[in-house]
């Protein structure tokens, strides 16, 4: 016998699965009650779950919990996470071992994915740049803002970090040789390797979906153009043959196309090129100054930066319909959008602070990492 | 010399757009060869039946490949003040109010890598210096104002440095002596906001590589 609440859960789950993860998801948001997780790590785990679920856009945390109750125990590196229906019957139970933050992040993703079909983003890692020491250095952290690690202490310029989809390597640009070169940091071994040091600039690396190649801006042939090169270093293959500056590549999920920035008309705009054909076409964003494109993991949309009345704002373009929406507004700058794996939330920088944006609800959340002067976030998938 | 520059810059765009005839290709390949050796053009010496340009030949027209990095540090082994004493009255007359008279600093319009007429006398001085000091090489560092995004500015700065390099190649200087790179918006000459500040930050700085 299926209780009424369980039936509701199942119906809403099935209904969500058959809809595309867009505006409809919010209509199907589930109402959950978060009971305090018991145990010596319980309070921290509870507050981390609360943060992730309230930002998910698909979970309403309510005192009544019409659709279910979250409970469990977190002690000594073990989290037993339980999801009950409103009558107290167990719906899901899962045991996690490890750092309490990993445990909480994984349980939060399980709740979101089980109840809504939307991918959870709590386990996302973010690479970013901070100038808090007076010089730009490379950092990594959880999407919650916790576990910040400063990776470099080079006391030189750096920028343009790109974390690979698995969250295991970061490609970035550093001037530690004096020139802008591309380096890859292995996050398992904390070893760093220079993989592009051609004459001129080597910058703006973007991981191919398979993690084996990088697209980047190189200028050794006499003009800044987009190239694809092996992630371990090697011979670059030129992709663009254009006048003007080509920069900021981003891959399609099927690795067949790249969207990048070209400024040949005198102002930067977004271009789309099919790698096998080598023909580039301008994207009709309607924005005269567009940079920093990022292709969503589901392939459906592009987030980018556009200049509006002297301010940088985040825009999203739906590639099928061509619809362009402005996500941010106001008298601040918003830059460097990077999609998370659910193709709904993205992370951007605003005046030194990193923000999580919900492209559907329009909500924004400060990622409180207690690090000042942050920029250029890049999210693992 | 000015005719050489024309082929390196603006008209090459139009010509490249219609790369259909072998004759045009032959003529263009000839032009690029002419630039390198600084010889006057002689269209009549090129055979109209040579094969279509390979991609490598096209690339020569879009930009001259950069020399290998060499063994110098852009921070410690380059003197950016080298040209500061070479200020002539001609440069003072041609410089506009924002962009100063320092020979080693070439200024640009917003989002542009075009060499402004007001900046040409400085580059001619640099070119003369390089002709008189044939063993020396220079590093051209491109810079931008703060308004663009980091990565676009890094690429735009490089394009400005390359525009300066191409201009000097047009003056007869070997590209092997002309190194480029870009700081993007990371090293402004002047802090602050407003067009007067931005105009001073949109620049290419020319430094002489120490011997």
C-alpha cells in the first residue's frame, strides 16, 4: 500500500522527469522539513544541508514538510542520511563516510536528484582567482564557500582558471616565467606543469569535454587566435583564421563546436565555429559588447558577459530559440559566468565577491568564502 | 615604405576576402616576401601560374610569426626607459593631450589596435633607433584599460603589441628582433577611472632587451 504522501512524491518525480529542466521544475518544487541531524557533527551538517537545499530552487524548506522529512545522524566522519515521508516512513537511507562536508554535500545532491530529477550541485568545486594577498593567486573551494585552498604563492600575475569537468585538474594562465603561459595543476598530486609557452601569449584555456584537449588563445603565428592543443602539451592545431582578436573559447558538450569572442567589427561579439568545417558565424546576442561565453553542460544555452550602460552584466542566450535574457541588473558589475552541472545555476564574480545565480528563479546568493577580491570562478561539472 | 604598410594592414583585409585568383595569391605572396627583405615591389617578376596559397602562406599575410622567446626575463632584462630621451618637437606637436610624448609608449583608441596618426612619429623614431642598432631587439608589451573583461583584454593587448610590431616590420625592421606579449588590464599606467585615465592605459610599451 502506498501512502498518499509517497504517491505525491512519486507523481511529482515522474512529472518532473518528463519535463525539461526549466521553469516547470520550480512549479514542481518539493516541500521538505529539515529536522536537526543528530550527532557531534550534526549541527554543521544540518546548516550545510540547509544552505544547499535552499539554493537548489527545487526544495522549499518548510516547518510542516508536506512532501518529506530529512533526518539522520552525523558523528565521527559518518553521516547516516535519511529521507522520510510525512508519516515518518523511510523513503531513502544512505550512509556516507569521510569529511563531514563531503558527506553533507553528497547527501544534499542525493535529496535533490531523488526528489526532483534535477542534478545536485552541492559537490561542485570552484577554481578562482583572488588578489587578497596583493597579487593574484589561484584558489579552489567548495561551492558552499568552505574548504578554501590557496594553490599558488608565486607573487606574480595569473588568471583565467578552468577546472576540468571531473574537478581534478586546473588549467590557468600565469606570468611566473615573465610571459603569459598556460599551466595545468593536478589536484591529486598538487603538481603543476607548464603546457604552453609559445611566443606571444598563451591564455584562456578551456577543457574539452573529454579532458584530453584544451582550447586556448595563442599568438605565436602573429595574431591572437583560438587553437586546440593536447592537455599534456604538444602541437597546437589552429581553429580560427580571422582578423581581430579571438579569445575566450568554450566547448559544446559534444566537442564539435566552439564559441569564442572576436572583435573584428571594433567591438567584441560571440562567434560559433564548427571545428570540422572551420566556418565561424556570429551569434545574434543583440549585445554590442559581449565576452566571456560559457556553454551550458546540457548544450542548450550560453551564459556571457555584456556591457550595459558601462556596467558588466550576465546574460543567457537559449541557442534553439535565440532568446536572450539579462540575469543581473543594477549599479554593480557582474562578470565571468561559469555554469554548474545542472545547466540552471551559474557562478559569477561581482566586485570581488563570488555569487551563485539561479538562471530560472533569478535569485542570487553570495558564496561566503571569507576571501576578498575574488574573480574568474570556474565550476567543476 | 608606406605602400608596404598598406599591404600589411587595411587593404589586405579586402584582398584576402577575395582570395580566388592565382594571380592575386601570387602578388600577395610577393608582397609578404617584399616586406621581409624591404625591397621595392616588382609585380612583374611573379609568375601567375604558381599554385594556390597554402594555409601557411595565408598566415603570413594575417600576421608575421613571432620570433622564439629568447633567453630574457621581461621584468629584469628589459629597459622601458630607453627611448624616453628621444623626444622631438615633431612628436610634441603630433601627440594629443592625453597621450604624452614618451617615445616608448604608443597609445590606442578604445577596443582598437589601429596605429593612430599621432603615434607614428614615435614609431619612426623607434624604427630609426633599431636601424642604427642592428644587434638589439625589443619587447613590445600590450596594455588595456580596465573596462573589458580580463581574458579579452589580454588578447586585445597582444593585438596592440602585434600592431606595433607590424608597423615596425613595415619600416624595414626584421620581425626576429620584435618580441611581443600582453599584460591585458593588469598593469595600468595610471590608476582611476574616466576617459583621461583610460586613454593613458590603452598602450603598448616598447622596451629594449638588455645585451
